[in-house]
C-alpha cells in the first residue's frame, strides 16, 4: 500500500492520510486504502495511455470560422455522433473517393 500511495500526488496523499487518521472504523480505513489503490491505478493507466497516444496519433487541427464550426456541430448532432467522430468519418470518405493522400 505504501508504494501505491507514493505514486499519488502530495495533496492527494495528504487528504487520504487525514481521512484515514480520522476514520472511526476499520471499514472506513479499508475504503480509504481501496480509494488510494484505485487512484494510483487510474493515474498509471492515464500516463500509459498518453504515452501510447503520442506514439500512434498526431493532431491535425484547423482553425475554421464559427459559422463552419456550428454547421459541423449541428451535422454531427443530427447523426448522433461526436464532432471528432463525424470529422474523422468525413475525412476517410474524402480520401476513399480519391481526395488525396497515400496512406
């Protein structure tokens, strides 16, 4: 448990420690320990996902007019998709029709 807690940020460790120190029952202390383990695993997974994401994906952004942005948001909502999903699908369709690109 000590190794798990050491992975957490100082403020989180402080607050979890304060809660555990004031816990009146073993069940509460156990729950605080379980929370510490959960937070540590979540943070570790987040760090891994970010590293993997940086190796496999790249941001290609475009600044567009507010009008166009609103149109895209409305079109995505009308199809029940996120803007990201809608745009990704539109780009793939354009590339499939021979809209450029080789990969």
